[in-house]
C-alpha cells in the first residue's frame, strides 16, 4: 500500500467513526432539547486531542509490530541497542 492510500483510508475511517459516534447524539431528544456532545470549546479541543492520540498510538503500535516482525526490508526483527 502506498502512503497516500493509507492516509486516505485513515481519513475515511476517521470520518466514519465520527459519523457513527455523533449520529445517535443528534438523534436523541429529551423534552425537545438536544444532548450536547461538548459544552464549550475546551471540551471540543479535548475530544480532538484524544482522537489524535488514539490514532497516533495505533499508528505507533502498527509500526513497532512491523519493525519487530521484520516485515520492513531494512529491519531484521532483532532487538539491538543503539
């Protein structure tokens, strides 16, 4: 897979997850009031940061897995001190 294809797939997955997570919140209505996902801009920034760190952690885990399995041409899969 090329880097561009991976980035595009990641973006599509992020949009799909956001749509699935936010959809029920907008659909739920109690006494004609919407349930707010975030109350202020700080909470919105916190959600964005949490999502970013989860995605970055997943990418780091996938990268370390590929490195340790030796799937990269420059990697032997052996641990060595640097």
